[in-house]
């Protein structure tokens, strides 16, 4: 299954020190092919440059993202990163991995499958497996 990962999901992996991708693979019984938008990487780099706890987590999140396939969006630079995530996930038929409730809600409205982590750190998937 192809997964498009957002910054919130990567930051959670960094914060909790857990590999939620492997956990999802076990839970779903499927190998995940992870992709990250270059725009998400830019977002994490900006956070890392600010320093502090969140900056440190963003640095760890970037290390996690290095192992993923990079995806360049041809959508206009003026579009917000969340909008690009929705458009690309829909266009490429990917599942969106996020813990951002606003983004998850918009993805649900569009019928995009979602992979998220619940408060108890268990994996939750909604949508149809491709």
C-alpha cells in the first residue's frame, strides 16, 4: 500500500520514539511504501531551524523521512501543504498518514483512505485498501 505521510505523523514518530509505520504494517498485514512531499520536508526544515523542543523533534522527523520516497508536487507553490497532500493523495490513489484532525476530516470528505494513530498509540485505518 502506498502511503503519503504528513509532518504531523512524522513529528509523532519522533516525539514518541516509535516506528508507527512498522506498527501499521503489522496491524494491516501489508507492506507500506511511504512517500513524503518535498513541501513537507521544507516545512520540517523550517521547524528544525527554529530550535527548541519542537525544532529537535523536527530534526528527528527529517531523519525518519530520509528513508522515504520523495515526491515533488507540480501543484502551484501558493497552495498550502495540506491542500497539496489532499490533491496528491487523491490523484495518486494513496492513503494519507496524519494525526492532524482538520486534514483527516478533509480527507474523509474526499474519500481518501486515512492511516492515523489513536491516543492509546494504536493504529487506525479508514477507507478502502488499494
